[in-house]
C-alpha cells in the first residue's frame, strides 16, 4: 500500500474512491458473468463445428487418391473460398464476427467433358472448406471473448483484492489519526484553560494582597 497523507482531504479522496469502486464492481461482475456464458456457448459451438469438419473431411477423403487425374479441372482452386462472409455483433461490449457463409469461384467446365467424380469432389471439398471457415470464425470469436474476459477478471480481482481493501485501510488509519488529533486537541485545550484559570487566580490574588485596608493611610497621618 502506498504512503498516505493523514489529512481530511486525503480521507475524502479515499472515501470517494471507495464509493466509485463499490459502484463499478457489480457492473464488472455482471459483465464477467455474461462473457463467461458467451465463452461457454462458443466453446460448445466450436466442438460441434470440429465434429462437422471431421465428418466432411472423412467424406472427401476417398477423392484424394484420384485428384492427380484432374481432367483439366483444378478442384482445389474451385473449392477455395473467395470470401468468407461475416457480420459484426456487440456482445457485452466486445465486437465479434458472426459467420454467415462463404463464396466460391464460379464453376466453369463442361459437365459432359469431365469425369463424373469431379462434381462430387468439388461439392464435398467445398463443404469441407465451408465447415473449416465456420470453425475459424468461431475461433476468432472465442479469442476475442476470452481476451476480454481475462481483462475483466483481472479488474474484478484488482478491485476486490487491492483497491477496495486499500481504501478501507487508508480510511481506517486516517480516521484513527484524526481521532487521536482531536482527542489530543481537546486535552491541550483543557490544559490551557486550566492554566489560564490558575494564572487569573494568581494575578487576582496578588492584586488583592497589594491593596491596603480602608483607613490605614489616614491613621498613619
């Protein structure tokens, strides 16, 4: 804990900070819960997408042995997405991509001049690439959400375990110090008042002692 000034302005400063942290903490915790729920949902979607990728890969696997015979058709190029379409969505203050689909190059070959397996290979490889693109967008979504969740957890811990306890400790120390100062001030005031009273009595008593009794001067004359 940093060194603090044991003054009333410092007390107000820490009280204001404590009030601010106490007000923000519930909002941070709510955001943490929202992000944790979103991360769990995305993880579940990723697992499902991974299963679909494996299924699509198994479906395409038989074509690998005959891809060398391209019959003048570049199956892999035709099955590579030109664009992956996404839209942005704000979730708990985090802008994430949402998968919408992929666009492939137009198919330009003669259906009659190419082997029959080419159509099936293009179709199945495109399905695999589509599933892979979806999975990659989900991974990006997960990275963004998880990164923000990590930041929020750090801030919650900072407020709960450092900032709020430090403010409370500073307030406690300053109040004790100010209370001691007030008690000491009251004590000094009482001592000063008592001393002043004694001094007044002493001065008054001396003056009374110096005054001659009535008729004394006339008798001497």
